[in-house]
């Protein structure tokens, strides 16, 4: 399997895991935290439309960033 496919699959599972695999620890943790906060907006009715509308965008950006990662293992 290509060295770029593994981080892509990991980011497909959960945003930020691909960055962690690529040893981009700070970026990976940032992606995980932001993605989790966006999903958690489900519990705040006033933020729900905004947060959940950004989840697919964040997920896509995370996958592309993991695939294009600078420090591919």
C-alpha cells in the first residue's frame, strides 16, 4: 500500500489521525480537537447548524492534508 494511502484512510476514519501517522503531532491534535468540537456543537442548539455544516469540510480538508503530508513515513 502506498505511503500516502495509509494516512488518507486514517483521516477517513477520524479527522487528524492521518496527521498523527505522518508525525505531524501538533497539527494532528489540532485537527482532532477542532473536529471534535464541531461534532460536539450538536449539543448546543444555537451552534448546531454552523458546527455541523463545517464537519464535512473539516473532514475533507483533513483527508487531503494527510494525503499530501510533508513528512510521509
